[in-house]
C-alpha cells in the first residue's frame, strides 16, 4: 500500500456510513478509482466538502493492491463546478460527462489525455461556450482516445471505402458505415446524410473543435441521433442523460 497523489474529477459520491462516503473519482494519473473517504460526512470533516460532484480536486490516497477500496486521506478543492449557476442544461451536460467517464473507463486504467479533455469540457460548460457542441466534442474525443470510434471511412463489412454521397448506411451494432453490398441483413441500421458523415469524419480528427461551432443545427441533430444510438449499443444500455440531450440541439 502506497500513498499516491493526483488531480481528480469527482464522478459520484455514495453514503457509506453515518460519517463516511465512497467516492468514484476519475484521476489524472491512475484513471478511475473508488475510494473510501472516512469522516467526509462530518461537518468540518477532513475533506471540507471537496467531494462535490464534478469538482476538480487534488487528492492523496492509499492505493490498495487487492479488491479492497482505496482509502482517501486528503482532498483539496481546486475548482467547484459552477455550470449549474448559469443554467440547468450546463449542469446536466456536466452529469453526462461524468456518466461517460464512469461507463466508458475501467478502474485503474490511466488516460491522462481523457482527463484533460474532461477538464476542458467542464470548463467550457462553465463558460459561455454553447452546450450541444461541447457535449458532441467531448463524446467524440472520448471515443477516439479510448479506441471506440466507429468506422467512418471503410465499410465494417468488407473494408471497402464508402463515399459520402446521398445517404449512407450506418450500423449501430456493427459500429460504422456499411456499403450497399453489406447492408442487407444487418440489424439496427440508420441512414445518415452525406453532410453529417463528412462532419463526423472531420470532428474525429484531432484539434477540430472549432468546426463544431459552425455546424448547421440539422447536421448537429443528426450527429446527436447517431452518436446516442451508437453509444447505447456500445454500453449495452441507454445512458441516463440521453433523453435530456435530445432537448439540447
Ligand atoms: Zn461492404
């Protein structure tokens, strides 16, 4: 057992006993961890309400090697998430960032790049940046960094390249575009417009955040639909925040 330090984003906090909580954190250095915070529910406890949902905190914890919970020994607040003070959509979008980090990552699998992307997304949600593009950008970035991007250029059936003309078949289960030969017999296929496919291809390249702002609402709506369907299949269930995201476009 060794003491480790990291920055972390608070994803969830559950009451554990009268005085303690178990908190799920996405740390910069160690990926997702679950840690017991003894005394966190006491007024003037050792964590001074640093364990707020979506807060960015600086932690010290004892890393247990077995299946036991890690033990949080220090948590200092770096930044509280203030999106909710602006409007509710920013709070819900923040919840969705936390939900994706919880669902898409495994415990103890470090992704410093994903930590930075999440940190940046939360900061944008606290600013004047538009919410829907920020969410789309974070989803695509998370999928790219975790190696879960759908196939957008080559047919997932035969590997031939698929041109972005007219409407293109996208298999939610197989995870990508399908050519005319491979489409028959596939389950859960949606059709997406060429502009939506082109936009998605562009957005999945690195450093293309600016493009998001210029998307037409119609194209953005299509991307919202395809991504929600794709993520629901990837995770095996519909994310809790998806119904709310429909109202964002
Ligand atoms: Zn094919």
